[in-house]
C-alpha cells in the first residue's frame, strides 16, 4: 500500500503551509534553499543579456545570508546612487559601477576579482 504524505497545504490563519514540516512557508525548516558554498572570491562583472542593451553590474559570491545580503545591497546601491536588486544570491546594480564597487568590497576584507570584459 502506498504511503500517503498529503496534509494541510493552506490555512486561513497562517497562509501557505509546508507539506513536509507542516510549518508556515516563511518559517519552513525542511526545504530552506541553501546557497552552495563558493570559492571565497567575490566576482564583479557587467552584463547586458536580456536587458535590451542596458548594462548592469553583477556581484556574485558574497558570503552573507539572504537578509544580510539585502541590507548590504541597499548600502551598495546608496553608495552608487542607483537602483538594483538581489536575485538568487546575486546583487544587480544598475549601470557600470565596477570601478566604484571593487574598492568598497575590498574594504570588507573579501578577495575581489573583476570578471568578464
């Protein structure tokens, strides 16, 4: 006989529920997506793919968790005077800000490399 693992998926009090640990999705402990450990190098690159020719500066490999990364991205955006976002552990800053960002990241004590062109 097949084991049934179904259960509560949505609650009007809590919202979406995790079917594995039965906690609300924002407090889920079983399926927390862990970012793979990098090689300890923060890479700063420029990319225009999928942005209609508009360039963004990508910063990958920052060894911070999601909340700290969002707060740090806000500081970087403020220093650059531009907008940006955090997607899947990658900080995107609008425009070509590599010259400004590399010294800021090195001040934090990280090994920083300029990647790409």
